[in-house]
C-alpha cells in the first residue's frame, strides 16, 4: 500500500463584541448569546452592556452567528470590537 499525505487548510476565527440591550431584556439577551454555538460571555453591567466572544471556522461563520443575534428584539446595537483569525495547515495521512 502507498501512503498519501494531503494538506488540509483550516481556519480558526474569534471575534469580540459588545451588545447593548434594553435593561428589561438583559437576561433574555444573555440566554440568546449563550444559545449560539461558539459564544462565551465575559462580562456585563447593569446598564445593558454585554461583552462576549464568538468562535468560528470562517468570516462567514462569524457573520452568520452575528446575524442571528443582531435581530434579537432586546439588542439595540451589536458592535464588533476585535476579530482575529489563524490559518493553520494540518497534515492528514491516508493509506
């Protein structure tokens, strides 16, 4: 048998955001954020500000997750703060 090596590119994206929401909806907005895969809340205050990150596999993946949150009734504004991505190549061996 011959062994073949394939290089497969993979990307890792992380974006940090600030959600400004109505005070009466802060708990439901937090639940909505936590419901989206790859999100993590890092802090919030009693004035309606929530700081969180989203992880994904592409710019498009991050954008889709932001779009899901952007339309939530309790969110007044969703502001991206930072976006970083790593492009990693991994070797996969097949026989």
